[in-house]
C-alpha cells in the first residue's frame, strides 16, 4: 500500500508538494498513508453496521432481534466513534506536525509500534464483542461497571489506547525538535492547532488508561470491587474526551483545507490561537453533562462544569465559527474572487468534494451539532435530553456530519496530495459530500425530534410496544420513516466515499497538481499580510461572514428559547 | 456619520438596498451546487418551523395562529427544493428564449411563490392530515399505566412470600426461575409463596422472575428478584 504513491523523493527523502508548497519527508508520508487508509477501512466496517442499527430502530423493518442489537451497536460505535476517528487523527497529527514543519517523522519505529498496538487493540475489541456470551454483556461504548463485558474487551481497549498514546509520541517529538531549533518562532497555526489537539488527546487517552486498566483488573478478578460512580466519572474523560479530539482535529482541518482549497487566509492569528488555548482549558469539562443525572456529583461541580467552564469552550467555538469563514472571505476578496456580499462564497470551488465536504462540515456542525451540544450540556436543559434519542442525534451531528465530513474532505486530498492519484468517479465524487451531508443531517434532525419531541429513548431496539406502559410512541412513526430512509441514503453516501477512495487508490490516474485556486502558501496564509504591498486582513470587508454569523446566532437564540420554553412546560411551578 | 455616507436615512436606504440585492443574488444563484445547498437549507428550515410550531401548539393549544407557520414549514419541506432545483433554473433558461416561454419564464418564480403562499394560507386555515401533530395526545389517549409495586419477604424456613400493591389491570401472574415455572396465580390480589430451594442459580445468582399478564396473555410488567436481596420478615 505504501508503494501506491506516484511521487519521487530526493536523496534526503524529501519532496516538495506542488500544490501546498510543503516540504514532505517520506517517513511522515508513509505513516500518514498507513493511518489514513486504516481509518477508511474502519469507516467502511462501521458504516456497514450502521445499516443494521438504523434498520432495527426503524421498526417497520426491525432487522435485528433484541439480543443482537446491542452487539451490532457496539461494533458500529467503536468503529465509527473511535477507530475511524483516532486512526485519522494520528494521520492529522503527522500532517500538522512533520508535514507543516517540513521535518522527517522522528521515531518512525515508535509510530509503527503505535500503529501495530492500535490495530491489535481494535482486533481484540472486535473479537471480544463479537464472541461475547452471557454472563458478559455487549459493552457498547460506555461499558458501565458493574455490568460485565468480556475480559478480552477491556484488554483490547487498554492496548488500543496505549497504541494511540505511543503513536502520538513521534508528533510530540517533532514539535520538541522544532522548538529546540527555533525557540523564538511561533508554530504555524495548523501545527499549533495539531499541538493543542495532541494535548487534549493525551488527556483523554491517559484518562482512558486510568479508567480501563483497573477495570480490566476487576474483570479479570484481581480487584474485587470497582465503584460504579468512580467508573462513570473517570470513563467520561475518555468517553467524551475522545470526541473533543475530533473537534480540535476537525477545526484544524477547517483552517487547513479552506486555505488550501478555497484560498482562505487567517483573519487574526492571535484570536484563532487564543480560541485553541481556551479549548485546551475548557473543552474537556464539557464531558460533565453525561453525569447530570447521576447522584454522586455535587451541585457546585455541576454548575461549574456546565455553566462557567462551558462558556470558555463555547466562546472558543464562536471565535472559530467567525474566524474560518472570515478568513475565507478575506482571502477570496484579496484575490478578487467575487464581489458583492456573497460573491466570494459562490465563486468558491463547490465542485471540488474536498472543499464542499469541508464547508458542509462547518455548516452542519455549527447549526446541528454545536447548538445542540451547548443546549444539552446545560444542567437544566440536559433533563429533557438525557438518555433520549436526541442525544445520539446530537453526537451524530457533531461526529457523523461535522467531523466525518471534514475527515472525508481531508481524505480526498490525502489521495491527491499524498498518494498522488486523482479521484475516479467524476460526478460521483462531486455529489458524494452533498448526498452524505444532506441525508446524514436529516438523520440527525429526526433523531433529535424523536428524542426531544416524543421522548423516544436511545439504545432500545424497539419502543413501539412497551408492555403495560402509558407511553405510546405511535405518533412518532412518520419521523421514524424519514429517519430510516435518510439513514439508507446516508449509508449510501458514506459507501460512495469508500468506493471513490479505494477505487482511486487502485485505479486512479496520476494527479497533475491542478487546483481550482492558485497555489496556497505553506504557512496557512499567515504571511499574506507580510509583503510591503499587502493589505492587512482586517482591512477587507467581512460583511458576508457577519451576515452569516448573525443568521447563525438568530437560529441559536430561537432554538435556545424554544428548549427553555419546553423545559418550563414539563413541570408547573406554584399552586 | 461621515459626510461620504450621506444622511442617516440614506445610510439606512443603501443598507436595505444592499441587503435586498444580496438576497436576490442568493435567490437566483443557479449553479448545481448552490441549487442543492439552497434546497437542502429549505428542507431543514421547513422541518424546523413545522416541528417547532407543532410542539408549541401542543403545549399552547389556544395559539391557533401557529397553524400558519406549521403550514409554511410543512409545505416548505415539499416545495422549497422544487422551487430552487426546478422552477428557478427553468425560469432562467426560458427567459433567454422568446415568445410565450420568455413571458412564462419571467413570471414563473413569482407565480410559484404566490401559489405556495396561497397553499400556506389554505392549509393554515384548514389544518389537516400529517401537517398537524398533537404531541400531547399520546399520553392522554393511551391505556392505563399498570405499575404496581411488588413486595417480597423471606421467612426463616426459606419460604418467600410476595404480594402486589395493586392488582388492577392484571389477569394472572407467572413466576419462573431458570426457565422453570414455579407458580401461576390467577386470583387477585395475587399473593403467592415460593420455596427458596426451588429458585435456580442464573448467571451466578439465585433469582426468579415474576411476569404480570393481562387477560390476553400479553405482558404487562416483569420483575426480577434476587433471593440474596430479599429481606427476612
């Protein structure tokens, strides 16, 4: 697989990318290929299992019996929430580090060992889940103690997490080397974003090991007892922390791809860097909303984490939400790519699936994933969201639309710029992001409606006939129908990406290096304002971005008010 | 305000004109990607307005004006994509033709919008079909919630005595352990005894299951009890 690339290297093992201008070493490129392709395999497996999960929850089909549902859901969750994400994130670290800094990948054998451990861990998790029998339970993602899952499952998780930590070491070494050589020079924004991502990742991964090693010892019989409340609090360091890695990696990609493909500049380096630093301190505290219905945490703990700390993370997201489209607007206005209010936007290369996937990722993450995350992350509103289908609706909006689309966008350009192969499929590649984003967006919306408006619970294979209950979910059937059809289309859209990617690797012609825009700057656009004739970024109009941001805020305010209003209707206060 | 910008009223007028032009440009944007983007955005907006109005109407049934945004959202899901994927591209193509086609092309977008708004008014005034969902009715119209408490105590001789707090809605009770039926009780108020020695070990624990069934044999409620957790009475 590593020989599928079409590029030649100089005697030192470097080549210069004709598109990005980055000086890339073979050692880093090899590992990006390895991790990138493995992640796409994980996407294919997880996507196939999505079919079983969605077609079971759509009870008109009712594909799986209840006994199998949790097992299939477990495989679906681990392959898409963890393996697809984390393998790609390691690739992103190597792009953000050695690629952007023009360095060879240090400790390549360590990287290889990390890869091997991750693959081994994933295989053990799969085997443990697939072969589990009573008294073991399918663990899903949470594997809450004291429910017992196979010992091999916990072992696999430990091996996988250890592998991911090991695989991150070469990236950190490259940052270390860079700072030793140029101590007074700031890292480029992309490398800086990747560095913050790696810190958040290590927090999550080490937290995961602190959780899962004792859990393995408990399941293997070396520890007699493991406190369920301790487990839940510790688990969510990795459980939600892993998803925060996705967030940071995704935003780093947004900056990178809008620059490379759309000609974006960085509107303000300081502001964007500040937003990354805010994430470093506050984003992992967002995990607290998982414990809002638990008895073990104090009111002060809840209030700090779901209000004060949450504001730090939300402000960071708001900054990125403005900075990225503003950078695109400034960059395109500077190049005279469209006038008026929105000319810069519709003159953009929408036929390029790398670009459209990135922009759709930004839109859907913002409107569906981000807004709902803020709402359900609040102590009070969480009561109406907790354990309903709206919760998976939220994280599908963040992960399955936002992050997955960003990773797909990056995947398209890994195929072109790393493997040197042009996409097969023509129009299919062009429509793929639109098909996937539209359908997956509808899936998320329906899950949120089903959960919030009808109270349909998550994780249950069937809800239409709950014995003896006064609950009747029959009125939700039309929403389930839209959900089911949209899920089929989304799976088709995801499969199309895998087909284009694998087909490109095997049959793609040599990529000639043309882009819809002129060659971007290797520093991410920060130096566009350095020349004597250049105009500062803030001197360009950003009115289009301002209007879009106002539309976003208005939507946010309406959703926020509606959620609070509905909460106020749950209980009548007073006599 | 600088003199270059003119008076405040001129500033506002030019701002409104600029916004209107921007809106028209978005409305007529006609590349394939933008048609799809606009159609998709309207589907999402339609779902949002439709579902939001319905849920508000469910908790405030007196707010009858909500049937109009309900109708708007519902029809937008259906017509929004048609307008931007079919009507506007066709209208722009026909405007370049001559004769009747050109005439139709010039009027088609506004005509489509007028028909759409007329349909919104009609459906808003006479709400019917799947447009109106009453989220509140599910609870009110369904059957009685059968959820009695089951209390069990253990005697020194190893007999476990159980009874239900309420027998309404229950026809008979079946007690099982490890796949073996221990007791069937068809007499309200459903008090029954089982011997602890007959309770089998399942997944490492001695436990039994009590199923409450209705007169058709349908499951109403199910309780599982571990003998180790039953207090001695």
